[in-house]
């Protein structure tokens, strides 16, 4: 394997390189973000490897990224002391498409080209070819017996692999800049780009000999020293979301539990471009080592929209990097349980505070994330009580506003000891429900439930502060308060005849037809058979699940 070998790119890579060469790439500078992010991944991986493996090349090499510029030769060099790649890994990793953003780009190519947003995808390693007409990668794997190898390509049909001279573990990438990208051969310019896109990378990035990124992880700084703009920047660099987060919570404690974390509630449920990601990622660090990139068990499932970093010295390091099996994972660890509880309580409290102090902003939260909160109440009995203050409803008295259960309780009439609700397919139908006649007459408020999640919600809700929730279609509804006595203008005999006509006409479609003393402005209402109220709600849930 000492002779240089030409290897053709896979078809999909050729297609991508062709696009990159011919598209007007507006965000060209993000090539640096992509290469730094790969270097940082490689450093995290070798750091993680060293926790358990003694047999690593250069165990004492500082974990860092160095960027150099040759102004005359118009080259940029990006080096890391990360995990490195063998010859086979170079072929495998840089000859195919690994990056999920790249796949998404290829799938949505037409739309991306039409709106000239290719730059926003972050096409991973290949974005180097947006600014370079030749890319050389020289790497040496952390495995002690691996030899150094070289990968080189002009971005056409193929690349070349060869043996290389390199003692130190890690990877160096040399970009020979295209004529129209010579502006990047400038330390000052690169420094700006690092600050804009990679400021919060966990390893030092040096340009020349000067550090270019933040020297302390943001979550390790005392919250009072961190400004709103820094949180926003950190969020943007971490998530690539184009909107600022709606809310953040910064945890900082050393005792009794060491916990440094920043959690973000995004502005929108769907974030990212075209990718439409709904779930957040929690990056889990222990002793500054990234141990899980997408920790699933550190927050309850109903908070899965939350993004952030969690770092604790107390976490066990023997947690797999790729994620964990539910039963074998850190979720059984008492420390993980304590961290989870602490994060959950604080996050819930912040949301409750927001609801109280900034109701307008809270409504924007509710409009995006209410399904998650409802799910939490329906599925997590222990969290239920804490989450109840977050609920908001349209009601027969709230008009265009939303009401909380506390609002409802405050407006109950004398003698009322139940919370009434009507379920319908949409808000307008709910408002027009004939079931509401009797309540309106008595000045009793009703919750208007029309969201698909509401049937789930009712499963867990059932009662609030001792007040049972009752569907107004209950045939045995007995209401407090007094209603004006209606004027009766037909005789009993006429009424019985009318009922018989209904019975004959409807036949088996109804169980029975009977007189109502709660209807006022509507001629009739449909109620459910007395013993089947619960079944009917479950049937509704089932219909939603079947969709
Ligand atoms: P992604 O980073 O999303 O996996 P990329 O296209 O950015 O996709 O990188 C492709 C692959 O090349 C990476 O998954 C990694 O295996 C490898 N790679 C790229 N840069 C480096 C590096 N500096 N050190 C080690 N491996 C690297
Ligand atoms: Mg990458």
C-alpha cells in the first residue's frame, strides 16, 4: 500500500461536489465551521477513548485545534490532535456521505438551489471544496500500530490515497484556496469567522499562536457574568436554529451536587432549515468530557423539545458515548436521577414563572409546545401536579384569551364543585355546542376542548384541586345555580307525540329519546349512554392513535 491509489468517489459524492462547484454559495465561510466541528468531534472521541484505553498514541498531546495561514501560497491548514484516521478510514469517511445535513441537502436539492440556501445546510467535510480547489488530508490514527496516511482530491471524480509522513496523532487538512476565495488566507478574517460560528467549541482553537475562541465553556461561567447575547450566540452555534431561543435556564452549583448546565426552550417546535427537527439534543459532559451527544434520559420525555448542555463532575464516566440502553444506562444511576430531578424542577418553575410574569410571551410558548405539556400530564403522574399551572384553555368566558385552571376556579359560581368541559372537533363547534345552554343560563364557565391532545390530557387530568372534571354531555349533569324557568308552550301530550316521532325515525341509531330540562336555545343534544362515558373517551384516543 505504498503506491498512491486513485479511488473514484461514490456517485452521490460526485453529485454533491458538482453542485458545490456550480452553485452560488452565499455562506462560504461556514466551511471553517464544518472543519472545526469535525476536529472537535475527533478530539472528543479520542478523549473518550482515553478514559478506558491505555493504548493510545501520544497520550500526552494537548487536545487542541490549530489553524495556520500561508498568505503567499494561499493555503489554510487546520490541525487537530484528535482520533485521526487510518488509510481505510480516510477512504471510508471521506469517500462517502456521512453528514446528515448533506443527505438532507441532496434530498431537497431543487428547493435548495431555487432559493439559494445551499450554504445553510452545512454539508460537512465537502464544504471545503466551496473555497478550495485542492484539499489534502494527512492523518495518523490514535491506534499505536496505525501508519500515517494521506488523502487528496481536486473535488472531481476521484481522490488519491497514499502513505504519509506524520508522527503525531491527529489530522491536518490543507486547503489550497480558489482564486475567488483568496480573501480567506487572512488570520484576522478567520478569527472573525471562528468567533461567529465556533466560539463555544470545547477545545482551544489557535490561529497563529493566539487563542481564537472562548476559553471557558459558557456553562462553567457564573450566570451573572453571562450576557443575553452570549446565550443567544451559544444557542445559535449549537443548534443552527435561525431564531433566538424563547427561554434559557443556567444552572450553576458545586455542592451538594456538581451541576453546570444551560437549557434552552426554542422559539418554535420545528427548528432548523428544511430538516424540521422537533426534538432537542442534550449534550452530556462529565469532567469536561463529552459522554453523550444526545442524552435521552437526562430530562423526562415530555421535555424532549429542550436543547442544551449538562455537565456534572459527579456523573459516572462509564456511560457509552452512543447512548444507552434504557435498563443498563445511567438512568438507573442515582446521580443521574438527582440531576434529572433538579433540571426538571427548575425548568418547570421557569415556565410557571414565565406564565405568571409574561403571559403574552407564555402564549407563544403554549401555542408551540402545549402538546408536550399535555403529554406530560397524561403520562407522568409524578410530574402532573407541577405541570398543571402550565395548562391553558379557551373557555366560554375567556373570549380570545386563554385561561388557566386557577382562572377557572376563581370564576366558579356559588355551589359549583366541578369543572365542566365540552369536547368538539374545533373551537367554533365547541362554542356552539348545545350542551352549553344550561351552563350559560347559570353563568357557569366551561373549558372548550378541541385539541387532538385533549383526550389524552383528560386521562391524566381527571381532577384539579379536588374539583372533578365533568363532560357537559353527561346525561346526569346536575348543575348548581339557578336558571330562569322556561315558558312551556306545548302540552305533555304533544310532547310525548313528538318524542315518539323521534324514536321511530331514529330507530336503532339511538338508545332512547327523553325530555331535557337543561336545554334552552337548542332543540336537542346528544348524550352518551350512562355507563359508557369512559369507553367513549378511550375510543376517541384510539381514533387519534389510528391516524
Ligand atoms: P459528519 O461530521 O457529520 O460525520 P462530515 O462530512 O463532516 O460528516 O465528516 C465525515 C467523516 O469524516 C466524519 O464522520 C469523520 O469520521 C471523518 N472526519 C472528518 N474530519 C475528521 C477529523 N479532523 N478527524 C477525524 N475524523 C474526521
Ligand atoms: Mg462534520
